[in-house]
DNA sequence: TTGTTGACTCCCG
DNA sequence: CCGGGAGCCAACA
C-alpha cells in the first residue's frame, strides 16, 4: 500500500469528477487541488494512478489541448484511444479542440448550457 | 539526505 | 512565434 499526500488525494478527487468525453488540463487540476503551480506534480500523480479503475487519468491533458508524453508513446496511444472511444475527435494525431471538450467543475452547477442564450 | 528529473504552465525577452 | 527560467510537488538515484 502506498501513502498518498494531501495534494495527491485532492488531485485524484478532482480527476474522478471529470465526466466521460470531457477533459481537463494539468494546470486546471493543480489549481483545483490547491496548488496552481504544481501542474507537473499532477502528471506524476496520474502516472501512479494508471491502473486504478476509478481514476480516469486519460481525461487529463496539457494546456495546448493535446496529449503529453516523453518517450512513453505507448501510454500516449492508449490515452488517445480511450478518449476516442469516449467520442472525442482529434484534429491532429495528438491534439483536439480544447474549447470543445474542456470541463470545469463550475459548470456542474448548471444543468443546462446557458451560454447560448446569454450571448444571444 | 541531497540533487536531479519529470504525463506542466506561466511569464519574459 | 520561440526559447529560457521560475515555480511546484513527487519520484528516484
């Protein structure tokens, strides 16, 4: 059994709330976990979380709207496949329209998409 | 225990 | 638009 830090527990808690077919950036997760500058640590936390069934690690991507990987292309391929299965359409091999799929917990407070009416 | 590295991001030149 | 550096928190040697 491994010990998790407060930060890591918060990260996993937030990630578990990302809905299917939606994504959130490392930076956003870090922010929600209480350490806005710790985007990097979010990555290492998720790395250790691969395999944990209740943690949708693949729904966390970089600020440019793409899949991050250094060397481990196998993991990246898996992540891309999982996202595609959830309905996400890529515009390039590793990138997609972040504005279309990005999720923010704030929206959970709204049962409908109010933005269309708002802008008229 | 200390130093380095990493699924990152933001800020400057 | 691109490259460098700082900031953050863990993992690892």
